[in-house]
């Protein structure tokens, strides 16, 4: 991966830093083939909702989902009707 720095931070964990700010990504897991799975550093909330709508989570999956939602950038329009 050109323009990236990989730093081993602990066993089985890798930190990847891309050199261009617009391409900042977080390592969120590994694929079955061992490839790193990356996601945008500040993922839009609308993308998370679209990807997981209707999904049923088990205990650990639900915790991981809540952690993911806590990291997102809220890009949803404000609902002024709820304030009335």
C-alpha cells in the first residue's frame, strides 16, 4: 500500500496511517484471507443505518455496533417536527 505506514502495536493488531488526510481510515477487522478491513475514520451515520437496518445483533455484535455508532459523524437532517 503506497503512502501508508504500518506499525505493529500489539500481537495480532496493526495500526495503519495513510499519508493523505482525506483518506484517513480505521482498521476494523480482518477478512477471511487475512486482509485488513478498513473503514472511514468518521463514517456517516446514514451509511451505518443503511448497512445495518433490520439486522438482529447478538451480545458481542451489539456492543461492537454501539461502539461503531459512537464513532460516526451525524449526517442526518435535524427533525424539527420532534421539537413541536
